[in-house]
C-alpha cells in the first residue's frame, strides 16, 4: 500500500473526529455567557439596538449575553477586537454600515476586513439618518440651515462618532453636497455626541433616527429633515430631505450582528434563528419601531442576505467617499 494510502486512513479518521467534536460542541452551544461587543459608547444607537435584540436572544439561547462597549477609532477598535476573538460563538459584535462597510475605504490599514474576517449572522435594524442641530441654531428650516452652514462654515463644528462611523460618513456626504468642510468633533459614539448637541457644545450632526427621536420629542435639539424618500412613522411631522429641497441627500444606515470568521455553521444558524425570533417578538418590534428604525423583512434576514449587503455597501461607500473627499 502506498505511503499516501497509508496516510489517508488516519487523516480521514481525524477529520471525522474533528467533525463530530465540532457537531457536539455546536449542539451544546451556548454552554456559558456570550459577550456582545458594541464598538461605540453606551446609550448610542448601536448600543440600543444591540441591547434590545440581545436581551431577547439571551432568553431564546438560555445564556446571558453581556454587552461590552469597546470604543474608539470610529468603531474600528471594537471591530478589530471581535475579528481576533476565538471563533467559538462566545464573542459576537453588533456592527453597522460604518464598521462593516464605510471603514474599508477610509482606513487603508484597517486591522480587519468585514468579509474576510467575519461571518454574517443577521441584519438587526435599518436606521434612517436625520439632519440635526442644537436647539437654538439660527435657521428655521433646512434651506435656511444649508444657507447658514455655507456662509459660516469656519465658525461651525459638526459632531460625529469617529472617522468611518455612520454619523461621520453620512455628514461627509451631506457636507460634500453643500461643498463645505466644517470642523469635525469626534466622540466615542453618538450617545455622548448627542449630549454635546443637547448641551449646545457642538452645532450639528447627522445621526441615526434611534438616537434622535427622544431628543426631538423632548424639544432639546432641532431636526431639519430625514434623509429617506418617505417620512419616518415615528416623526410624521418631520420633512424628508426631498420635501425640504435637498433630495440629493439620501442615507439610511443599518446595524447587524457578526461573528469571527470560522465560527461553526451550526452555531451561526442558531444565532441567526435567535435573532429572527427577536425581530418577530412584539416587544422588540415595538421598541425598535417606536425609535423610528426599520425591521428587516423576511428576505433580508438570512446570513447570505447580510453577506450580500456588506459586499454591496463596501462598494457603494468606496464610491461615495471618493467623490465626497475630492
Ligand atoms: C453609535 O452607536 O454611537 C453610532 O452608531 C455611532 C455612529 O456610527 O455614528
């Protein structure tokens, strides 16, 4: 019998053993608490989405899901941390259009790649972008706001959650449409950035609806428009950018769950099913819908659908940002 033939048997046995260990491991999953990395500060939109969905998933999976806010560098610090974690299903991340798409063209030496270093689990919430300003900003509508920004750019500052964050890239697009380059003020998330806006320490921000609804209803900030074709059901009185004369500014972000590349398929399937169950729960839906987010439709919930979204969004933002920064 040839050497190769002799070698084949033990290798086959080893592969069989590995597959059966993996299967039993996945069968017992989860056997202990799961860490969910949120790459932005507590209280921001990604943190809210992660906590609302994870709380329900923990009930389904029968183990606690502990949120860990690992902040910095527009969310890429936490995303890099998740990419390096053991692919065992016990470290996950709630990322989004920034960390898992727009960061790629913005960071030439990004420590991870959203497609090569992550397994898509599920889309969690679509989050339309709003144009926001401090409460006493001297402009009564979007047209006046744009005119004021153009005339006073060097006196104004724009809050965001770090280069590559949703708030950063959304306002990069907004600023490029206006032809302005204001001073950017980075925060570890739009939770703290919103506090600065409410405190009138910054002038304006492009942020996800989830973070803005409570402040708008409380009258602590100004909202000029929502950057989607239709008005947002949670803010029916807020004009769309098209109605307000800036149809070119259309942006809706998304938040989604990922695991490190190599996480076993049965574990990914369990997590995807638990996320889908959370998105069908009436309390979870009410929380997310009341905050103006869109719940992924059935055909958007598969792992493959999220993989396609990440791929197309990397391409889209690579184009948008190249134009915006020229
Ligand atoms: C957050 O949760 O702070 C935001 O998603 C940050 C951002 O991307 O703007």
